[in-house]
C-alpha cells in the first residue's frame, strides 16, 4: 500500500509540475504578445498613423487585460508575495487598468494623449516585468 501511495504522490507531483511549467510558458507568451503590441503601438503613434494606432490600441488593451489576468491566475496565486512586491504589482495593475479604461474602447483617439499615457504605462510594465522575472525565477528553482 505504501508503494501505491508513494507512486500516486510522485505522479501528482509530476502532473502539478507539468501544469506549472505550462502555465509559466503560457504567461510568458502572453507577456511577449503584449510587448509586441506595445512596440507596434509606439511605432504607429510615432509615425502619426491615426487609423493604425486606433486598431493596434484596441488589440493592445485586449492583450493588456489578458496579461494582467494571466499574471494573477497563473503566477501570483502560486507564491506568497512580499508586501513590497504586492504593492508594486498592485500599483502597476492600477496603472494598466486605468490605461485600459481610458483608451480601450475609444472611437476617436488623441495621439499625444495616448503617447504620454503609453510612456507612463511602459515604465510601470518594465518594473513589473523585472519583478515577475524574479518571482518566476524563485518558482522554478
């Protein structure tokens, strides 16, 4: 009976590890997609391409919400964050959601306003990415 229980635990541990590995990979892909849209949006804004900027802005906002959700459900629920880590994640989430609420469903965009808000968001995301990398590194070791 002891061997069956041990084998069952080992299989459960392997299944859990596989799930977490898949979740980490999915989260990384989600983050890469967000970065790709961020770069495309920044380029279209810098080139003053209103229609293209509007289209990419909508996709960027969708990717932003997907990314925030993925971080919460695939990464942050697996670890006890330090108070400073939690505060940084919460602050960047607020900034990102404010950006999404402000620009996610606009019919008429003002390029300078979007450009300024995107710059602020990009700075917040850069800090968040570094923190996530540290957290993911801790989870995988």
